[in-house]
């Protein structure tokens, strides 16, 4: 769903997907670490391709950064996954 939202550049779906990923990473904590490699490249891509001009774009970027933080927190005890 995240890849689709990026391909279509559809901000409402991106925002909802980020919220879902963020909650899952928080709730599952270290159990979410196994999914790091699947989601982090797409999150980095979203952050790179989203301009920082409008309020909506800034909020989307902030949500993306928050989601990245929550996912990084899930791998804090497994730094080898971040390579």
C-alpha cells in the first residue's frame, strides 16, 4: 500500500499508511524489526520526493519522519538490520 501511494503520489493514502506503520511499529516494538528492510527504502523515497512547501507537504514529511523514528526504535537492539 505504501509503494502504491508513492507511485500514485496520493497524499491522503500516504498519510494513512504512515499512521498505520507508525502505530504498528510502536505496538509491535522489536517484533516489527523484521519488516525494517521492507519499509525503510520506501519511507526514504517518500521523504526525498515530497517537497517542503505547502502545509500539507510539511505535515506529510513530519509524519514520515515520525514513522521512520518509530521503525528505528524497533531495531535499536538489532543495528545490523540497518545496514
